[in-house]
C-alpha cells in the first residue's frame, strides 16, 4: 500500500471540504487517517489469509455441526466508504478434519478488512472455508448495520442479513434449517 499517496488523498478531501488544516486538531489528520486505512481498516488487502491448521478427525468419531457465533464483523462499504458493523455465525460439518475455533474468527476478520460488500463477504468466507477445510458443508450468516444507510441517503436504521451455504448445508434443507433455528433460538445474531 502507498501510505503517502493515501495521505495525500485524504489531505485533498479535507481541502475540498474547506476545513482549516492549520487547526491543531486537523494538522495530522491526513497522516493518521492514512495510517488507519492502510494498517487497520483495509489490512486484509495486504495480509495473506490466516494460517489454517487442520487436525485430523479420528475415525468413527461422532460429529455434528460445529459452530461459532457472535464473530465481530467490521468492514467498509465499497459503494460509499462508510463502515458496516455486525456479527457473523459460521458452522461446518467436518469432513476428515477439524480446525481451531479462533481460525474461523480470523477468516472473517481477514475478508472484512477491506472495501467490501456484505453479500460478497459472506460468500468469500464460505468459499475459503470450503477450500481450506474441505468439510461436508459450510454455513455463514452475517447480520450488519450499514452506516451508508443510517447516516446518509434514507437516514434510517436497519440491518441486512446475508447467508451462504455450501455442500450439505446447501443441499440438505434439514441441516440448513437446524443452522437457522439454532441461531434464531439463541439470538446469536
């Protein structure tokens, strides 16, 4: 990432808005803003996907759906460059292996930390997990509020829910319903 170029861009935005860049509170704003965009808000653009260790599932080991809920989602809308915030739920049915639960959260963070559409984010997470973990099925649900709707345009609050189902969670309505019932009952999202 070209941080000096990002800084120059934010300086131009502030100048275009007509703010006084000599103001003590704004003097370093272009630099701070550039550093936060490059180092945090869009860090997923420059960092490789998280290491994804898998552990073999013992033969004959009984398995059911493995899920992690309340995973924070913090991203930036690609259309208006405003934040969208929410939570994700990820579930998978193991194939031959398992992964550590923290890896599921890291995958969400990796794909969220960039200019993004919630619809794409949901499918990117599911596709990555399907590829790396090779489970029998994957389900991803994200519910988020979008500042582009809340602070501009319609100026209304509301949340959007997106889902992605792969493998047996896509083809088996019973498993898909189990995933959705579980999270409605628990109020996870």
